[in-house]
């Protein structure tokens, strides 16, 4: 699970306050859950800035919270969108990392 959610790192970045970290994780779950659909729609409409901004927002929060796999997949997709490269495979990796991350967060929050 550490490759998906490094909770020790996330907790450290939250100042060591487990309650604050849990609150941030819960808020992030809503943002991350909606992201694949938002990014997919934006890419299909050719709205590359919107797609990149959505991925960027999730990636920054994922990195802050220790969601290492999602942050890495987001970074790859963000760079590809910015470069105007083919995003199909990278979008698939990103979209797959989201539910994996949400499951890892849910497991952590369940204790």
C-alpha cells in the first residue's frame, strides 16, 4: 500500500496531526473521484488547458498527502498534455490510479 499511499509522508506533511491529515484525505477523495471524468471530457473536447489544470490540481494534492502513485501518474499525464503528446495510454494509467488511491485512503481512514 505504501506505493499507493505513503501515509507516513502525508502525515508528516500535515504537521503530524492525524486529525488534520484525515480531514485533508476526505476532502481529497471528492476531488480525485471526479477528476477522471472531468479530464476525459476536457481531452475529448480538445480543452487541453482545462484537462491539464484538473490533473495538476489533483497531482499537487496527491503529492502533499502522500498519494505517490497518483501523483506520479498525474505528473506524467500533465506533462504529456502540456507537450501536446498522445495522452490515451497515460490517461488510462491516471484513471486507474484514482480508484486504487481512493481504496487505499478508505483503508487508512478505516484504521
